[in-house]
C-alpha cells in the first residue's frame, strides 16, 4: 500500500468531466480505513509562491521526468484505488521539509 512521501500518478478530470490527464501528487498521509489519502499536487510549471521545489536529488528512489514543484496550496483527498502509477519516494528529510512548509503555509502545528 502507498505511504506518505511517495510520489504517485492519478488521473485528474478536466472541468468538463469528459476527459482526464494523469498528474503526479505527493502522498501526505497513509490511507485511512476507507483507503483515502491526503495528497498535494505536483506541477512542472514555473514556481508558484506556495510551492516547494523537487529535483532528482530529492528522491531516495525514482525520479520525475523534469524539475517540479509541490503545490502547498493544492490539497486533495484521493482514494488509493485511483492511483495508476508511482514515480518513487522522497528522502525522509525532504518529505519532512515539505510537511514543515505545508504547515507554515496553513498556520498549523506539526505533531511529533
């Protein structure tokens, strides 16, 4: 099963709901009892003010095809059954930094 810190691939529907495009996301939480996970969008578009940069050095395994950014302001709850692929996993230190920036962005506290 998928774990926090993994970069996964999920089909996102267009606004018309008639087609979708596969996009990477970062898993923030493990699946709950309903197999739902909290994830953050990942984009290769130029950096946004609420974004954390990712490159190949951030990964303990796998890579993304191009430099990307985790969008701290694009939060999704997705069912684990939706994922169609896996790019890899972030180093634990990188994942912890993403969580720290996420919490700073939303003004929350990290639980120890």
